[in-house]
C-alpha cells in the first residue's frame, strides 16, 4: 500500500496501542467512520476495550460474549480514542497523549494499587 | 572472545532449559517400548522447534511483535480468541504437570509428604520468579538443568549397540497405532509451544536488535540441537535399561532409575537435580508464557523487565497461573498423566500459532529484507505440513491407544 | 486383564532393577522408600482391579495366580522399603522379583 492508502484491517485493526510514554495501553478493537451514505467516510474513532469484543463475535455467541467481556459501556469497558490522537502507525499505533488522559489502561491502573503493596514492586 | 563466551553461556542455558517433563516422560516410555526405533522422531521435533523459534525470534526482533501479538493481528479477534483459550488451557495443564513433577522429584530426594512439597515447589518458584531478574532465572534453571547431561554420559557408559542406535535415527514405520502415538508424543514433547512464546517474548525483554540476530540464531540452533541430544540420550538409556526386562515406565522415579543403573547414587542424584531444575525452569517458562500470551493478546503492559506495578495485570496473571496449577495438582491428579495430555493437546493446537508466525515471517511489509528466504520458507511450509498431519492424528491416536497403554 | 498382568510384570521387573542397585549399595534410602511406595501402591491397585473385574470361569485360576503374584511382588517391595540397608535381603528380592516378572509375562501371554 503506498501513498495515502492503508489496509486498515491488516495494519490498524487489532494492533497494539502505545501511549506517548511508550506504555502499552490496549488494542485497536474496532474502528468507527464518520460520514453519510454517498459521502466520503473518514476514520473517526478507535474503540479499545474488552467490551468491544462481543459485537465482533458471531451472532450466536454475542450474548455470552457480552456476559464474559462486557457489554460495551463507553467509559467503562470501552474507550473511544479519537483518530486525531494517533501520532504514528508502525509495528504499534503510537498515541499523542498519556494512556490515563485518554481513559486507557484503567485495568492496569486499578490493579497497580494492589500490586504496589507487594515488596520491591 | 566476549561474544563467543556469551554464545557458549546461552547454549548451556538452552541445553538445560530444553528438557521438560514431557521429554522425561515420553522419551523414557519410547525407549522402553521401542528401544531405539523412535530416535528419528527426536531430530524431527528438534528441527521443528528450531525453525519455529528462529522465525518467532526474528519476527519479534525485526517487527517488535511477539507471538500472540502476531496471532491477534493476523488471525483477528475470533480465531485469535479460540487460539488464546486453547493455549491458556494447555499452558495451565502443562504448568500443573511441571509443578507436580517438581514436587515428585523433591519427594524422591527428601521423602516428605507430596502435598507439602507441591506447596513448597509453588512458593519457591513464585519467589524466584518475583525477585530474580529475567537473565538470572534463565541462568539458574538452565545451568543446573545441565545435570541431566548425566544421561548423555550414561548412554555411552551402558555401551549400547551403536549400529542399532544409528539405525534408529533413520525414519522407519510400524503399522501400529501405539508406534504412531509415540511418534506424535516424541515430536510433540520437543515442539512445545510455550517454549517458543517464552523465547519470542524474551527477545523483546532482552532488547534484541537486528545485530543480535546471528548470535541468537546460534543460541537457538545450537542450544536446541544439543538439547535434542539429551532427548536422544533419554531414549537410549531407557532402551538399554528397560526394554529387555519389559518395564513400562509410568513414574519420574523410573526415569531416574535409568541414571542410577549406570552410575549408582551419584547418577541418581545428578538425574534428580537435573530433573528438578529442568522441570522447575519449564514451570517458570510456562507461567510466564501464559501471562505473556494473555497480556499480548489483550494489549496490556507486560514484561519481567518492567517493575511489577508497571505491568500489574501481567504480574497478577503469572501468579494466578501458579495458583491455579497448585489447585490442579493438589486434586491428586497424576502429573505423568497430565503431561501426556499436555503434550498431545499442545500438538493439536500448535498449527494455530505456527501459521500466523509463518505468514508474518515471510511478509516483507513487516520484515523488510529479513523476511523468510528460500531456505526458511521451504522449512517453514514443510513443517507446517508436518504439524498439520501430527496435530490431526494426535487425539485419535491417544484414544485408540488409551493414552499409550497399548 | 491382560494389560493388568503386564503391568504387574513391569512393576516386578522394575523392582528387580531397584533391588539390584540396592544390593550393590548404589542407591539412596529415600529413593527406595518413595519410588518403592509408588510401585507397591500400583501393585495393590492392579490386584484390586483383577479381583473386581468380572471374568469367565475358565479364567478364574490364572486371575487368582496373578493376584497371588501381586501380593508377592508387593511384599518384596515393602521389605526393601522397610529395610533398605539389608543388602542380602535385597539380593534375594532381586532374584525373586525377576522370577515373578517372567511368570507374569508368561501368564499374560497365555491369556
């Protein structure tokens, strides 16, 4: 793919997100486009979080998927990352801001308070 | 000179780290039942793991993507999830088998209640993993696992018929389900996926660069190959000691008996020490492998080189794996039986992780000039075909032979 | 049944190897006790299976012979475990265990 073309499924979807400090903070679990029928679509938002998984599963497994991974509540098990936050696309998707500012890696932040109690953590 | 020394140390660690409970169980059984006739299956498995490890190491170094990053990216969410769940389950079974094996070896050394020793083994491993740096873990278990080289010495000492041994290295076939089962088992015991997940994640943990590729290729090729010699030695010793009297090995103690028969108490102690650290090291690799797998698939921060609070879900993941393995082993399930299931199921799931790595390794978009050349491609696809055949045959053979009972 | 008797032959053969090393003072007491316990327990388990499995009347005698063999094998293993320092006993046990292994193999082949 050259010029201004990119294979989004191959190069973006399911790729690792890394914040401005180099911290791994989730994956590109889905993408959202903006635009109307018959108009140009533009890539608008990255969805990241386990809550996205259920709607990518086969229809018959979505109910179980929602129970296991979350039902896609934005801000809780799904984070919307504006495409404008993407700095660079290489082997990872590099973001312009810190994970915390974007609401990413909440699980790690939550569990860090427990792990911090372990010796030499 | 420093590089040569580094390579030598890396190879030693790889030799000691190659053998796990799967090799100890399957290779001893193979030698006892078929003497040398299954020796040829060892190089098939070793070449397979060299091919797989070299590709994953190269992919990780050049593209920055360890195995489960590649699986997620190349297979997508749904197929990737199936692969993830299968890998985690198999990892857990394998980890339980290794922990159980370590406890049995401790019991053979100290004659203490095995339930207590399972707890001791798990706590000991968790403490070592938590407090010792990554490189130190590799060295402790790798170097001390080299005590298993007593089997290489024993194989020579027992004076086998070398003509028959060399004939065993030539592929042969028996129209027997049991023979086919052992072929699958011996290949599967060498081609354990958790070693490859650990290896590729280790490439990123150790911050390999493209300049390190030759060095680390040497470690993989030489280390696994020399480790394969250990596997061959296990078969030869079992063939010499157990084949004639028709002993059917069903315990780790039986494997140790082979070294004792050659060298007495010294042989026994070296064998047990080597087993303890080989199996212990394998348990560590397994636990990390599970945590790497989960973290990489989900996109969490991961790495032993990170402080625990910087990769908290990764840290909790490997601790939980050890806890779950403890629970499994404490139910009293036989670790040797668990090992057989782990090896066979690993072989079944192997193509699911092998294929995405192969596809990325040959993709110039990610690999540039380091993409698979003609030799790597040829071996890569050849082994994919072999793995497919072996993985499809594994479960039917396990059922047909009642898990190798005959 | 056939597999069970083959297992007894295997256990007896393996115990004979252990007895040989014990007689020559080439093993550790803990190993003999722990591994011996595994082999002894397995012998008992095989004997129980042979006893509990329903058999045709013409197989009753070979099964009883196999169960008696299991008791003999288990007894010899337990003797080694109790007195691992008694090399003379170990020497005698080695001979007996090899003999019983052969007996069990012949019994398995006859079935």
